[in-house]
C-alpha cells in the first residue's frame, strides 16, 4: 500500500479544515462549498477513503502515529479488509453463443 508524504497529508488536512470552517460560516456561498467539496475529494484520494470525514479522521491518525502503527490500526478496523471477488455461479446451461 502506497501512502503519501506526511507533509502533504498535513497540508491537505489544514486546507480541508480551513474550507470546512468557511463553509460552516457561509453555507449558501456556492464557491466556498465547491472548494470545500474539492478539498474533501482531494483528501479522500490521498488517504484512499470514500468519505471526506473518514479521510480526515484517517489523515489525523496517520499524522499522529508511525507508519507501522497506522497500517496495523487500519488493518484491524472493521470494514477495511479487501474482500475477494468471486466468480459468478457456474450453471449447467450453455449460452447461445457457445454453440
């Protein structure tokens, strides 16, 4: 698993938190909201998470721990394990294209 440099994570987390404060202060400002959502997306991509809030939490954990401790903690968290893909069930019928 590749992880970003801690300096970049810290920079993006500061950016996300700053835009979060601005968005909470002016929730109707579309430019602020769009920039906040963009900073959240960047943090999601950086941390490999689907939700900006999860990405921010992961970034904070990553910054306060060592790399080994972070990886161990991430593997122990429920729902973070990669599930194996399964092939579709085999059937006794042949497809019309397989004649």
